[in-house]
C-alpha cells in the first residue's frame, strides 16, 4: 500500500490562489459584513473559489488566511523595527528591509522565507480598511450614546480632523495584476457543475473593474 504525505494530499497554495483568496475575503466582507456567521462566511468563500476552479474547502481557506495574517504580522513587525534601527545609531541586529534580505538571513531571523510583495500589499489594504470600519463604527456608537449628539451638530473642524486621520491611516495597496482580475471576471461567470452559466455578483464585478481602473490610473500617472 502506497503512503501519501500531507503535501501530496493537500497541494501547496499558488500565488494566484492566495491573491484570489484575499480578494474573495474582501468581497464577501463588503457584501455581508457581520450579518453572517463565521461558518457561513468561509463556506461562501470556499464556494466562490471552487467556482473559479480553485478546489479548497472552508477549513483550508480559513487555515491559509490565518497563516497569511501571521506571516504578514511578522514582516510588518520586522519592518517597524528596521525603520527604528535605521533612524538610530545602532544597526547591529538589523536595519535592513525584509524585502532586501536573502533567504538564509530571513530564515535565521525566523521570518517567512518567501512572501510576495503584491500579496503583502493586498493584505495590508484589507487590514487598514477593517481598522477604518471599526473606527467609524465606534464614532457612530459614541455619537448615539452622547446626550448632546441630537441637539448639537458636529463641528466642521472635528469632522475635518477625523477625516484627515482616517486618510492618514489608510494607504492603498499596490495594484493587483490586471490578468488576475480579468481571469476572475471570465471564470467566475461559469459554474463548476454542468458548465451552466451563473450571475456574477454586482459587488464582485464592480470591485474588479474598479481595481483595473486603479491599475491603469497608476500607470498613467507614472
């Protein structure tokens, strides 16, 4: 009887699959938010990936997302320490950006050996957007709970300062490749079962076109 290793049973995620996973998580979060349970959320994400010919179940999707978040956090923490060490006089234990380190150096520092920069930017943009949503929700709740919120209109200076703060907090991620977005638009219109056509969600469709437009806008400004 032949033995199968874990890697043979569950193949590694390709870069295309990881990028698509993050895009689907972002789209489902925008469409459903907190109106569905975590179990329903990951089932929807898994079904969307299967429709895009990426056969991953909900457990695999959630596990990979947790792994990506952990690696992203490790890289971001290193980048923060690196900038601090660069500004100081001592650079004995670092000072170099993660993206400039060799694989052996990353391994010695217990950092992810390989991590795509486009994927990092996509995750960073999603996290920043979630932080802004949380901040907006807290502001709304505080205004509702405040006894003077219904009688006094908010001052323009405070609104402007809060908007400026949110703009400083959010930094747009690098553009996702147009080929990936176009592939999602084409393949998502085909259903895996029986080759029947299925509707593309309006949210997903517009998000893909918006990202393509952003890509070309960046190319034009460059």
